[in-house]
């Protein structure tokens, strides 16, 4: 199916800063894409380019088949929920929601009905007469959302929609947003710097750094098959080992004193980065085959414990083990094992 | 000192000031407005009637007020003042709003300089600047001679000593009072609100009318009052730039007070003027109170 929104090789500079650097991305119908990255990596700028609030220096923006690169924001069938919500302080909640509808020439009974509908969808049906300053943070967030969805946009752009909410409300709102998306059948682009939020909400996640997209993939692929070290590091702590390819195709990791078999062809002598998620490693008392080590440090996390295991050659391996059997103690000698499939080869 | 005493002490200073410079003179004026003019020092009759130094009654008259409503001159002068002040206020608003808007939208490091430029005329004497306008506008002035040299006109235009010249003078003199409160309001306006309006489908002009303008309304009102109120009672500008046909209450006041030495009538003119001006102030207060309830 044709994408609803297409960003094609877009670059945006602010003086010397390249805020968005040659980014291309397609948003499918009814799809939720998250833009994930550290502060200042260009997420908001990319979103604003989609909304038409920022003009790209080069590249094109399409909505459906139309080239909207030069179209002003008021002529685009997309709506943006601002990080600050940007509710009109002099209008009531109902007037805020009706504002966008009025711009479309909707009047009278239909105007009231559609605004009420949108308010009901975010469970604010009875607060229409209030002014924004009479609402809680969570209620304001939902007014901002209602104001956008009332317009039935093709794409809803959300800039850190949950940033101002507490953890509990945030999780509930994530689920509500997902349900709302299913019901309304509109595409979402969500900006966030919380990888948990991105994973929970998005069909695909674009991991950004310095204005570039490092990888655009479904959450599971990002976690299990990251394209490079930066992406791998973004999703939780990870063991990254630098090794050298041998003539038989295996990789020798000198500082651990082990050799591992990995996917892919490597030129002998080539240096290869191998990554292993801490939770894929099993810890057992000494005995049997595996990597030997001694527990140097441990952090109790409730559902699991993170062990820092020092190997005889001096390397440290991070392990996350569930708190099921008997816990291991400081200084205890252990054996580490992992399934071969858990090893990931990363582009350096 | 306890904090309560100290607070009362601190509050006493502004109250003392207001009493001394506002209420006391006002009461005096009110008292004189009920007197009759006579040749004496001071040139009006006593308020209290005394016999052998003992107050036996008051001798107040409403004749001064009655005169103002019976003699068309005064009504005309009030209406003339209000009209010229209103026209000047509207012109100042139409000029000042775009100026304030442009300054508020300028880069932050530029705004200070632009505000100083707006207030720059204050650094020279007001009279000097009005004389400068006279040399520009009079029949042999710069504008007329320039137009004649260019062959655009045959005879000099009459620009000085017209109601238009008075409006020009008032707008020129009071424009900064319009720009400053408007700027203060517009500068606080969150740019994201206009972006949201555009995002929701509002063209720039609609966004201005439904977001910027209503949110800057308190600034509009403050600016209008700061121009309108002094303009109604203005004396110097109509005197120097107006003509015999520009009837304004400030000039009447001056004539009654200094030329006719009719203090009671001049006082009555002042009291009525005050009442004319209190109405817009009350309106402003009401709007302010509403605005502060919904910021
Ligand atoms: N209007 C602007 N003028 C100059 N530089 C800007 C402007 N907007 C953004 N930038 C710069 O562009 C870069 C990307 O900014 P952007 O706001 O897109 O980051 P972000 O990923 O949304 O960050 P955050 O998570 O902190 O919101 C930053 O270096 C920022 O300083
Ligand atoms: Mg941002």
C-alpha cells in the first residue's frame, strides 16, 4: 500500500547545526512510527517538517501522492500535538477543540457534535466549559489530543505526548493512545526519548542520532538485530566484545580468552564487534563447559539480579539473571553459557 | 517593630502620597466648583457662610454646572476633545500595534534597541519637537515648499492650525505609550499558539484575529487609555498646532482660569472632565479583572 506520509532525503540546517541530515522515511496507513533518540538529535525538527512548521533545506515531503514540501501547515491534512500542548488560554476546552473544525468550515450542530465526539473519545465529555488553566496536566494533554483527532487528520504527529505525565498515567495513556489509533484508523508519528515507550507503542522505531536515522525497524528487530553498536546500546545495557576473525570464520575475543562462532563471512584478521544481551547469558555454579569467572559485583533489581563477572584474563561480563534459584554471592566462582544464536555481529 | 506594624507603615507611604497629590487637591477643586467667582483673593466666594467667625451654613451653587449644560460652547468643547482624542487613539493604535508586534517578533537581542528607538523622542524637550512640527507643516514650511518645488501644488496646503495637525501632534507625542503596553503583552505571547492555530488549519490572518488579537486585548486597552486620557485634557498641542476652529476642553479650561479668572467655572469644567474620563477607566478595570481570572 502507498505510504500516507513520505519524507524523501530531507535535510534541515540551523546555521552550522545539521538538525536533520538526509532522512528518508515512509509512514504507512494506520501505522505507528516512533522517532527515538537522545536530546537534540533532531526528532522535533523532523516532526515539524512533517507538519509544515519548518521548511527543509533540501528533500521532499509527500502526503499520499501530493508533494506538500512547500505547502503551509494550514493546508496539510496532518495535525501535531505540541509538547507544551499549546492550548488557547482564552478559549474553553470545547472552543479549543472546535477551533480546528471551524477552520474547515464546519458550523452549527455538526460543529458541536464533532467537538463533543472528540472530547468523549478522550473521556473529557463533561469538562467542555472549563478553561485550560482549570485543568490538570493529564487533562490538558487529553484536550490537546482531542483538538487534533477532532480534525480526523491522515497523520497525527505527537511530540513527546507523555513527557509531562507521571509514570502511572503515562502507561495508561500509552494504551489509550493505541486503542484510539485502532478505532480511528489514523497513522501516528510519536517522538520520544524513552525506548520503553517507543517499543510499547510503535510498529516501527526510527533510532536517530545527530540528525540521521541509524536504523528503522520493528522493535523486536532493533533489539535482537541492531544494525550497529549505537542502536544496540540504545536498548538497554549490552556486552560488546571486540574480536578478530580467524581463518575458519570464528571470532577470537582476546580479552576473554574465548573463540565464538558467528554468522556471516569475515576476512581473516578483520576486527569484528560481537554483542550479547546480559539476559541471554546463563549463570551456573562452576563445573561444565563455559566461560569461567568470579562475581565481582551484583545489583539486586527485584525481578532479577545484574551480576558483573570478572573472567581470568581480566574482562568483565554483564549478566542479568532472573531471581529464581539460589542467588549467587560476592566472590563466588561461576560458569557463564549462552546460546550461539544470541551472539550478534555489529557493524563497528 | 512587629511585621503588622511595619506593613502598615510601608502601606502608609503610598496612601499618604495619593492623599496629598490626588484626593486633597480634588476635594479643593470640588469645593471651588460650587462657589461663585468674585474679585478677591482667592477669586471665589467662601464655601462656608460665617457670622463673626462662626460657621452658620454653606453657600454652594450649582450655577457653574448649569452653565456648562446650557452654554453650547462647553458641550461642544467636551465633544470636540473626546472626538479628537478618540481619532488620535485609533490612529495611534493602528500605528502602534504593528510596531509593537514587529518589536515583539524581532530577535531578542534586537528588542532592547528597538524599544529605545521608540522612546528616543522623549530625550529632547517636548516643546522643541512640537516647534519642529510647526516648521514642517506651516504654509512656508518644509513640506509645502518641497511640494511646490516639485510642482505638485500651486498654493501652499493648510496643514498647521487644523484639527488634523492636532491629531498628528497627539499621535506623535503619545505613540510610545501605546507601543509599550502592547509590546509587553505581545512579547509574552507563546509562539507555539500561533503554530498550533496554523496546524489546525487557520490561515495567518485568521490566526491573528482569533489568537493574537484576543490575547493582546488587555494591552490594547491599556495603550488606548494611556493615549486617550491625557489627549482629552491636552492643552499644549491644540494651542500650538490647532486653529481657532479646534475647540478643546483644555483650551477652555485655560481661558476660564487665566484669562477670565473664573476659578469656580474652571473647577466645574475639571470635575465634569474627570467624570468623562472615569468611565473608560472603569471599563478597563472590568476587562482587566476578567483577564486576570483567565490568564
Ligand atoms: N529554531 C532553531 N534554531 C536553531 N537551532 C535549532 C532550532 N531548532 C532546533 N535547533 C537545533 O537543532 C538540533 C535538533 O533539535 P530538535 O529540537 O529537533 O531536537 P530533539 O531531538 O527534539 O531534542 P529534545 O529531545 O531535547 O526535544 C539541536 O541541536 C537544536 O539546538
Ligand atoms: Mg524535541
